[in-house]
């Protein structure tokens, strides 16, 4: 492996705004990176993992975001593919797969804050597969349990659970649902703090079959080696979008969603679902229509009586009483042929426009009634960038939520935030200006360090900068 050692002069910048201080590092030249990961703060250093497909490196930055050290990371030689890298407590973990003879192996390395290898274990052999599995992962709320899963031949769900706090394999389970189509039916998989797994499927979500539309939920209790299946009828409503999360405090699988009745492009209401782990039959499902006042605030008068279009649920935040706060964003993607493109189809160039607009946040009681609903205006537009500079980062504290975002997707830009309180009231603040700093901040890939510190990557002209916001 070739070692890259970058000596970075410090660019130390302090701003006053809603953040108490903003610090920006000097640029780091990216060299064929397929991915990079912010790992958090360990041993008073901020760690950055760089994945160059065949070469892997960790860099440490001190409290002033000066580079302190660089270290190579050695993985198995046979085509290792990094799946995820995560900081947890005072260590970080590199999950990857590789081939050994005819088998696909899932493995993890544990490193301390100085990037020294402290432990390593094979999580599981996936056996002799005749294809490369598309392995996805989910993490428990306390970040100690991981669920790795893939779909064998697009019809068999295979899941593997691992406990990083003990570096211990938990279980390996396959489920083959009846009449399953991955692209049509799969919604989500998740894992709770105890290591139990959940698979959610959506069935018959069509106007012609509205009375049969339901969710199929598989709950796996690994200590009892028992699968419980629940079918939840949507009572004639059709799903526009949905997000599931496990509530470890109240021991329930909880979902928040949007539903429609006639027009599949417009949501007319919200729904709330909870499924108690101990008694899935005691589930609760409630629906609530969006008010005309809310739709008018979000869509204008043209939307009143029609509903909300181009909305995607980004997250649900669990309330202590089993209620939820639903976070959604209006977004759309348009693909069009550029004005100068040839009329010959194979020579045409297509431009992709990305729109990330208003946020809306709805607090829902456990009985399904709306507590409050708030619209947070924003307008973001970009072309051919995958939308990586758009959307927002949700900074969470016990008393408030901060939605931090680029006002516009361009080189000279203002970073703003909405500070949302527990009653739905909010303030909008200017956080910083990027004028003259050569920053393009990727808030979707930011990392919350603690209750008052945020680390954000900025990527422009193949150079990476780290930006630290302190409140």
C-alpha cells in the first residue's frame, strides 16, 4: 500500500452568528476516494476514514482541525469491500466483506482512537454465492447492535445481527415471505437494542386493491428463536410514504406515514401505527386528515382540497409517551434533455434537476391526533450533483431540534437553521456565510459530535475541508 501523508497548514476562521464559533480546516486533496467517513472525536482528535477501494487510511485532526497524524489500515487482501465505518465510544469499527476461495465473508475490525487494531472477528460466512450480495445495514438506537441484510434471488430475506459492544455474533436468519417482490413490497428492516430484528413489507398498495392494502411485519425474537408475523390492514387508505422506527423505551415498533385516497401524487393525511413487541395484536392504527390551513401554508391555495405533493418522510422522532414527531421534505427530481443536445437519441445528453424545498414537521399524539404542525420554508435547486449539497442535517438536543441547511446550492452561500421547540414554534437564524471560503457543505453527511458540536464535510473542486460548528 502507498502511504499518503498530507501536511496541512491551518486555516483558522471564527465567525459570530447563531453558532458561537465556526472553524474550517485547510483543504485535503481527495485521491480516488470511493467514500470517506467522519468517525467523531477520540483521544482529543477528530478522525477521518478514507476508502480508496484498495487502500485505506485514517487521519487524525487536533482541536484546531490541524492534521496530527495519518495511518494506513490493512484489511484482507482478497478484494475487500468496505460496507460501513462507525465510531462508537472510544473506538471505531470497519465492517467489510471479502472473498475467500468460493465463500463471501463478512468481517469487522475494531480500532482504538489512534487507529491501532484492537480486535478482529469474522461475523459470518455467507456461503458459496454465485453473485455479489448487495449488503445493507441498520443500527440500533443505542448504536451497539447491527443488522446486516440482503435479498437472496430477490425473494429470500437473509439477516445477520452483531453486537459491537461485545464483538459478538448474535444470529443469522432467513425469511421467505409468500408472493414476495423486493421492488414492490420491501419497506424497511430494523433492529432493537436487545438485538431482535424486524422486517416490514407493504402489500397491495394499489387503488384497485385498496381494501386489501396492508403491512406485513415479521418480528424475530432471537433468544427464543421465534418469528411472529402481523398483518395490519390500512382500512381502505393507501400509503403515500412511511417510516418505521423501534421505540426501545416503550417496547414498540412505531411508524409514521402519509396516506392518499384517489390521487397517488398527493397526500391528504397522516397515519400513526404502533405494534407492542410483547403483544402485536394490541397494535394501534390511527389516521388524521391534513387541515386546509396547513396545506395552504405548504402548497398555497392551489393545494387546498387536493393535498400535499412531492413529499418524502425523512425521519420520525420518538416522544417519551409513544407519540412521534414526523419530519418530511418536499423534493422532486426532473430529468430533461439539454438544449444543445443532438436529436439523435443515443447522442442526447440529459440534465437532472434536483429540487429540495419546504420542510414540514408534525407532532402526533399516541392516539393519532395531531398535536401541532409546522412548515419550515426553504428552496434549494441544483443540477447533476446527486443532490448531495441539498436537504438538511437534523441536530437533536433534549429541548429543541435544529434543521441546518444551505440556503442555496452555489459557491457563495449562506448557511441557515431553523430552531424548533417542543410546541412547534421556531426561529430562523443565519449560521454563517461561505463567501470567500471555497466551501460547499454536505449537511446530509454531517456528524453530531455531542449536544453542542457538529462536524460537516465540505467538498469542492476535489478538495475536502472539515467544518466544525459549536453552539
